[in-house]
């Protein structure tokens, strides 16, 4: 195998693929990165058996030549060293060559590295998903949906299903839901009828997989093809192949957690509320739950406060655009509230409460399809 490649393009692909490689794998060859050279370009592969990522670098695209002097072949290189070498080579042209003894030479300018490779034949074959359950979403929309939900997944492995985002099809809508049982994030997006007639109804995608996918996807409107089989999901773009296992089991029915009515409702500036809670949380960090209190005032103001006996107390009044219903005193985790507000891009949010000990809802005023739910904290 031999080829000469542009360093910057190679490095961009390496940085995508390395996200799937773990040093803590039971299969030693998976600590390496597979490189395959064919006449039309170079494919890099990384996998930890939960996530697999393939990135393709075309020989030429849009009149720009990325790879030259290709002699087909394949090799596996240690992911611990190869990315660092490519990052630090002196010139933009990098020549990579392997011989029959699996010795690899990397040359750039006056620098030359020799690495021991591994036989690519021993690298596990990635399954190619041929499933009818396929649909497309624009990359920027998919990134947004991930951002709006994945933060609410559980980090506790005691309930593995809650470490994932539930995706289900219902009445021409794709519903994305994440919860750690203390909070919930829900987003729905319309799908056209033929897509809603898909074979899959309900899957759970690991939160870790979606977080890594979000880092890799470009912020553009290019289509991302999504395919689902029994236990795996594939996201595919023009030059990227991202495969993740699915979590097995029945995701809990979260619809019954959403209150259907409210006793107190208010509309408020999103960023102003976020900054106020951020300030209140400065003194709340000492206590374990980072608790902030919210009290409605007759004057149409909100009082946001926190009290930490060892540290001190902070009180702030925030102006509300609209407020209706009963008076309210409620305590909640500042972190959960800030996480929810940070993913809302709308200038105003509507918050609906059904009492001091019932979960409350946060929604952007101009988007009914995004919903955040937070369970209050009991304070005495």
C-alpha cells in the first residue's frame, strides 16, 4: 500500500474516526485505526464495538486533488501514535507506505517515521446495513435535536435504557425523548408520510453515541441518511459512515409524566432567567443539589434566591413578561434549570407549574415541539 495525501484533509478524517477508538477494548486490534487505500480514495475506520466510524477521503473533489500515487492495500496503525505523527509532520504532503512485513513508513519533508502495522485482515468487518427502515434529516436539524435532548440522559448505568435517547414514530412525527427520572427533554419533528410508514416504531440510541455524532456532523443542510435494523443504527453522510449499537429493552412511557394543566404560568426572557439562576447558583454549589428557590411576587416579579448556611445568601428579582394563576414557592436544581434553558434558542420561555411538588414544564414561546420537564426539590 502506498499513497501521498494532504495532511489537513487526513487529519480532519483522523479526528472524526479516533472518537470511536478506545484503549479499553477487549479486542486488541480495535485499539488501532484501519487505513484502506483504493483507486478512488482512502478510507479510515475506527471502532470500539459500540460505535464504529468510517471516513472516506476522495482522491479528488471539486477540482482539488487530495490523494495521489495510490497503490491499493490496507493496514492497521496504532491510534495512540498515528494521529500525533500526522498532526506534527512538517509539510502538507504526507506519504504513507507499507510493505509485506507490515512495516509502515510515514514521510513528510525531511521527517521519516517507521511504525509497526497490523494485518488489516484481522480487523472486524463492519456490518453494512441494508434495511428498508431508512429516512433522511438535514445535518443541522439532527444536530439541533441531539443538542436539545441528549443532555438529559442518565449517567447512571443502574438503568441502562435511561442512558439513551428514545426515538419513536407517531402520527407523522419523530419523537426524541431523554430522561434521567429527575428531568426530561422532548423534541418532535415532522416526517413525511412515507417515512412514518417505516418498519421501526421505537428505538433507544445510546447518549454517548449521539454526543460523538454531534461533534462530527457539519453545521449544514446536507442530508444525513438514517437506517435502523434490530440492534444497530447507521448515520451516513457523503463521506461519513457512523454506526452505533442500540440499547435493548422497553423505554418507559414518559407521556404520563407531562402535566395536562397548570396552576401557575409565566412568560419570561430566556437569557435573563438563565443569568439570574446562574448567579444564584454561585452560592448554591456548596449544598449537594445546587438548589435555587423561585417565589412569585404580587408585583409581577419573580424572586430567585439561594441560601447556603456556610457560605451566605443571594436574592434577586427578575421581571416577568406575563404571569397568571396561583402564588408559588418552588425549589429546584439550578443545574437542571440552566441545562434546559441553554438549549432553548427562543427569546422568551413559558413555564407552567402545577404546584410546589409537581414537575413543571418549560417551553419556548414560539415552538410547541420542544419541551423540558424538571422535578422540583423538596426543601424544609
